[in-house]
C-alpha cells in the first residue's frame, strides 16, 4: 500500500470531521501507517511531528509501550460490560484515583464516551438537580468565544459562530457573559464584575455557569488569569448557581498543574474530563460532582427524580485500562514537575515571534502556546497555508483561523520542540 492508494479508497467512502471535502480535490490527505512517540509515519516512511497531540488528546506519545501493555492485559480478561447494575475493578480503581486527584469535595464520578457527551451530562445534571430541589432554572451562562463541543446541548453553551449559527433554531437556552480580555488581573476582575451584573438580574433562572478554565480552546486559545475563576466561583455560591469546569482540553497537566482549577484554589460543582484521560488512546469522559448534587437524586425509585442518562459504552473496560495506565505514568514519572522544564523552554522559543510582522500577540499557559496573527482576510485561509507549509517541513500544525497554537505530547524533546517553532517561523517568513 502507498499514500495515494489509501487516499483514493478513503475519498470514495469517508466524510471527515470539520472538513470541506471538496478541498481534497487539491489538498492531499495524509494517510498514517503508524505512530511512535511524537511522530506519525505515512505509508512511504515520511514522519511528521504531531505538534497538536492529534486534536489535543495525546499525552505520552503514540504507541506508548506501557499503555499498550495495560490495554493488551485488559483485553484478555474483560473488554466491556454494562455499567447499569454491574461494575468492574478497573472503573472502581479509576474513580477512586480521580476523586483523590481532583479538588476537594468532588466525590462522585459519572462516565460518558467523549467530551461533548460529558458536557450534556453536566448540563442535564445541573438542571435536574435544581428541579429536584424545587427550582425551575433552565438557563445556562457561558463565556464569550467559548467552545464546549458540537452535540446540541454542548453547542448551545458555546459561542463560536462558525459552529453554532447554522443550528441556532435547535439549541437550548443559553446566554454569554464577557470573557476576560487578556491574562491580567485587571481583566479578570472586570469580567467578574460584568458577570455579577448579569447574576443580579437573572440568577433566579440560571442553572449554571460553564467555563473552560484558563484557556478557551477552539475559540482561539484565549487565556486569562486564575483570579477570574475564583471570583466567578464565589459569585456562583452567593447567587446559588452551579459552577461547571470544562477541563476537557486543559485537564491532566496542560496548564502546568494537574487541573487548571487548582491554580484558582476552587472546587467546581462539576468537573468535566476527557481527551487526556486515556492518554489519547480510547474514547472516555467523566463528570465529577459533589455529594450535594448526588444526594439531590438519591431517593426511593422515582423516574422523575432519578438521573436516567446512559451511554452503551459507559465505563468501557479497555478505556479504563488506558486511563489507569495514564495515571500510573503521572505517578511514576513526575510528569507535572518534568513539564516545568518544557514550559520554560517553550517560553524562550516564543520570544522570537513577538517582534515579527503581523504577529498580534504571543500567549502561553503551561504546555499550551499560541501565536495570534493580524492583518489577514479570512478568505486568504492563512491557517491552511501555514498548515500546508509546516507539513512540508515534517510538522503537524492546524491553526484556528489566524491563531497558530502548539500543544505537543509531553514526551517531546527540546530538539523536536525547536523544530516545531522553526517550522512556524519559516512559514510566517514565506507566506
């Protein structure tokens, strides 16, 4: 097999996500035959650094030997079992570990299959919990330019027009409060003030505030100060609404701490995790919540009061094995501590972009770096051009419009990371 053969077969039967398929009349697909560490290999032996962790999921490299081993071991004992009325050791162990790792007060784990599905769980759980307490609160608040997924509930609480506008008639009730303008304390306090004004007017109908802590991903890798989280959580407590932390992107060390909420010293009412949960191996997500929320559903059987939500593959044993193996690596290899050196190296590398023409801003939060460009018309498709140029240099970069971001697996070396930034700099100089 070769790249061309696989591409032809693909284009005769597949419809790819977030893709205008007509583009592939002129832009070739990139068939991948194997992965190893930070590299992806095509069928002709060419290798590419995966500088976006295959949509932000991969933590410890492709085909990590330890995670591979643990999935293979699990495969010989149990592949999957219904989680209603049944359980298995892998999910019990994973849940115990997540409760221990997460902010104090999160005591219960509810599993789904992916990030968007977990958002749906949290939204329904928040609304239903209020309803069980005798309050009808069907409105959700999110931040401007936020993104929480593409199922209908998740899409409803997002604020990226590109994804949302077409489906507006189908969506649930949601309003936005301004996100902080930048990473300063002043911007955090100003945005919190605006949120309080909203609460004074409408808290009686608001179920929850949902945020992407510290970094707003698909909305353009916008970053803000942890003080915004602590202030908005305080306001949520004062006005009796839930605080939902969507850490699908930022959880498991992306911001420099295990969970972004740690940097604000807060415990959300709902903590949503996915992506890095299995090290990028298998679909799995979890909503961690408090005993208070759990107790609001706990009763003699009553369908109207019970949380009747399910997914066929909830708590899949193979995915749990990958997740437990991922947590093993965090425990045994001092990942968060070691990442601090990579974070410092990234910071030094980013300095070269600050004075380049058409660079509006350079941002960093932990292991996430962003370079925002200005002066380009959307019709120029500058992101696509940068992607194609970097691919020719053996680096996978997938900009969000005019925002170039770097979010590599944690196992990347300094030399490999320098290659990533060299490719971006060359792209900016040649486009």
